[in-house]
């Protein structure tokens, strides 16, 4: 069961690292991401925070997955 949990955590980290940056790229190209002066809008900033949190959680999942597989 520990091996299964470790693999699942590593897969979770991999999917997050693969999907979220792509999503942020699409958000950054959206017309709502910048105002008339080219400054970032709240729409872009909120999504940047969401992606940053997702990356931290992906890193934590990767560390926990490796720890479960090694221990």
C-alpha cells in the first residue's frame, strides 16, 4: 500500500507540473489578462497565485512520494 501511495503522489506531481504551466500560458494570452496600458489585471494575478500554489503542492507531493518509496 505504501508503494501505491508513493507512486500516486509522484503521478499527481507530474500531472500538476505538466498541466498548470500550460494553463497559465493560456490565461496570460487571454484579453482579460492585461488592461489598456498593458498592466496585469486581477484576473491574471489570481491565476498566477493559483498556479504557484499548485506548484508548491506538486513539489510537496513529489517529496512525499519519494519519501514513501524510499522508506
